[in-house]
C-alpha cells in the first residue's frame, strides 16, 4: 500500500526533465505515432530500447500488430512534431504525419526526415502494466543528425543551452 499522497508522486514525475520522442509504427495494424517521454535504452549489448505507450490509444494496438516501432528523439526545432503527435494541433489531428516529412529505414516504421535521432526497432517483448504497455525493441537501424534535444519538465518544453555543461568544480570529493 502507498504511504504517500498520489499527487506527490505525480508532482515528482512532472518535475523530472525528460527528452521527448515520437514513437511511430506502420504495417497491417496501421500507421500511427504518439508523443512519448517514457523511453530509454534498455541494454547496449544487444542494442535494445524501451518505450511506455498508453494502452488504449491506437498506437499501442498498431505496434503490437505490426511488431515494429521507431523512437524518433526530437530536437528543439521539432516541437511542432511533439505537439502534433500529442493531438494538440487542430489542423493535424486527423493526419498527424502531415506536420513534417517522413522516410523509412530497416523496419518500415516512419522515420522523421532530418530528425535528430532515430532508433528503428523490431518488437521483442511487451509487458502490460496497468494503463500502459512497456514495449522492448531490438534496434535494427540508427540515424543521427546534429541538433539540440527538446526537453520537457513541469508541463513545459524546455531548451538546453548547447554549452551549458555542469562544471567539475561543483563536485565535493
Ligand atoms: C511531452 C509529452 C510526453 C508524453 N509522454 C507520453 C508517454 O511517455 N507515453 C504515453 O503513452 N503518452 C505520452 N504522452 C501523451 C500522448 O502523446 C497523448 O496524450 C496521446 O497522444 C493522446 O492524444 P490523443 O488522445 O489526441 O490521441 C505525452 C505527451 C506529451 C506532450
């Protein structure tokens, strides 16, 4: 049983800064994408990624059927892509891919044209966890372009200053 206010947990998760991606899929289950901040590397060897996708939305059902997905990690210049795939832009709500240009790599999942990072995966495992599916994918292809990552924290998109590194002087050894 939880020993704390559930709102405190939500506040804690809001406060954390995350990268922002659009997880896309295509195949017999349809072409869909969803804006996702819950993603990370699962293992480096073999190269595997993990993404948590809301169970009831169309993207989760399509990923399960297509057995593939691409994690498109967004640069700050691709904020319109994040908003489109979160259903926040009225004119793109019925065709969210219309927000930008797309190509494919190994699996056939949509890859953002000139996106910062694309991790093109075949589905290797799925875990139904309450409201979400946790998808694990084996990385079949990678594309990388220059860019500054788009961040999200406290309900807002944030920018990272290119040269703003944490100094070693801050360490108490
Ligand atoms: C910055 C950001 C991060 C998000 N992260 C996730 C996530 O990790 N997993 C998820 O299932 N939905 C996430 N969402 C929510 C979905 O993108 C969005 O709610 C979903 O597409 C529902 O929109 P719709 O009902 O218009 O399709 C996130 C939304 C935003 C704006």
